[in-house]
C-alpha cells in the first residue's frame, strides 16, 4: 500500500505517504524534513482518521501506533 495522507500536530498539517497500515498502526514517509511529532492525528487513505503515537523514526520514515494517549488538544 502506498497512498497519500496527512499528519496533523500542534495545529500544523503536513503531507505524508502511507507505506503500510494495519489495525494497530501505520508506517509513513514524512514529506517535511523535521522530526515527526510524538503525538499526532493521522488522516489516512479511505477517510480513516486516527490519533497516533510515534514509536520510532529513521530518517524520513516513522512508525505510528494508533493510541488513545494522543489527545486531540495535543495533536490537532
């Protein structure tokens, strides 16, 4: 699966490429060179919107786990 998406955190929205997605999380390619936010809201293919927590990042690829800890006030 390779599809466009958005990552929203701190009132900032950036494009991303969704490389893989499961019921537990997603692996994304970041289009912005800054470090991936720790907590974010991911807008994924098919209209799926999930609160997520970053679990790892290597260069411009990050792994996010869908989680409840990513409060809307922190991420949106």
